[in-house]
């Protein structure tokens, strides 16, 4: 199997979509080879210089052409995560891979046909996703909303959520003393979804003993944030993210209800639940499927509801711990790697009779 992600940076979301499965897939007789479009030396992309970006694009394009050349002879399946090169312009590389791949799978974990808030055409080409879905033999989607969209263009659609790293677990031992630790985890560009809710968090801080944390990949300017929510900023690290999350008590995931956000795969919530945290979230998209309101956390919409939910959890450590344990149990039953592995293995396995080509003079194994 040839996996074609935007990048393969360790423990980032693209890695969680397939790279994490690699060792266990080998045990099932499936070898996964991955080549990210953007090499690690050019990441993070938003901080790379113009010469580095130009070099990365050239190298990425050459890597994709080499993949297409060897695809029919080395791999049975090619899996494209979001886009084979960049999400601008026509899906040229997808068309090349379509011609070369014995079995082509297109994977979606966002509403890729709807431009994200920070991008607009021509930086984003919505038709790219439509054409990619039409070309695919199968589409893997991170939630049912994405699957409903993909079903317009492909007859074979499978839902497989993005599951967290297996090393994320609840903390061991009793909860340390001090205020209730409420946190938000995510990439810096996701802060635009958090900021409209900061006043509600600040109101909860005024009503109860609550400490606010943000775990993200870069330094964040919080100068304009309400004084009550000047957060404890924690830098994301692949090796320590599990420990950082498990030190909290509550994880939050606010989202507006838009075409883009309905495609979100509740990745934050699943990380929180894996770490044994109670959750408070907007009832948008997959959030409403993952959180059991009143059991594993709260689904809230209005600012006052956000404030009340956070204040309630901050005032009742036993309730918070009980919801966190229920969330962890739900995660293990429905969203763990053990649950998703057989589904993913089946999704990337081509139908009987679809195989890579023989190289002249070589035995085909």
C-alpha cells in the first residue's frame, strides 16, 4: 500500500490517519509505504522562508512523479489523504495516480470542498475534492457528514474516524490539588474557533476555581484575551502531549456551525476522552455523536451554557472524574485503535483480482 499524505510528521493528524496503523498493518500482511508531499525540513510551513518553500515544492513534485512511475509495479493500493500535492488548481497528480494505481483510495478528514476560514480561491480550489472523489475506487471519510457528501461521487464510501495516539492515557494516581484545569488543544489556526467563546470561559473563571490551559504548536499572542483566560501556554510535543493532556480535568471544543466545521472529525474530543477528561463541546457535526450529554460531558451552544457547564465541573471534582472515566470507556469501546484497525485494513485492501503489475523478468509476489 502506498500512502500519499500532505506530510508524515510524527503524531500529527496526517500521521494519525494512517501512519500510526503501519506496525499493526504489517502483522496483517499489509506493508505501508509513505511519502509526504512536504518534507520535514520545510516544516512548519508557515514559518519556512520563500527559498525553502520553493525547494520543498520542487522536491515534493518530483517525489510524486517517482511514486506514479513505480506505483503499478510495487503497490496494490494508493491512498491519497486530502490531496496528492497541493489543494490549488486542477488535481493533476491525482489524475496521474489514477492512471497508474491498481486501486485508488481517497481519504477525507475535513470538508475539503469548502474552503477553510483562512483560505479562499485561488489559494483553495474546492473542485479539487470533487474530482478526486469521482476518480477514487473507494473513499474513506472521518465522519458521517463527509461520507454523505462523498456518496454523491463514489459508490464505495467507508467511515473511519481519526483516532488518537495509543500513548494518550488517563493520568495514574489521585488528582493533584489546586483549581480545576480546563484546556484547549489544537493547531494555532484553530484558535479562531476558540476566541469567540473566551468571554464565556472568563465568566466561568469568575464563578469558580478554574485554571485555563492551551496546548498548541507555536507561541500564541493572548494580549487581547480577557484577563480571566490568560492561559497557561504549553508547547505541543509529540513525546509529551499525552502527559500534558492527562494533567487536565476538562477538555473543550467550541465550534460554530458551518459547512467547514461540520466536517471536523472531533479529533480534540477523542484526544480528551482518551486522556480521561470530561468534555464540553459545541453540538456541531461529529461532536454531537461523540459526546454523550450529561454522561461523558456537556454539549452546549449559548455563552451562558458554556459558563454554567464549566462552572459546574469546576465545582464538582467527583462529577468531573466520573464523566472523564465514562468518556475513556466510550473511547475504548468505539474509537480506539484496536476497534479501527480491522476496519482500516479492510478499507485499504483492494477487491479480489485487483493486483499490481508484473515487472518484466521478475517474479510477482
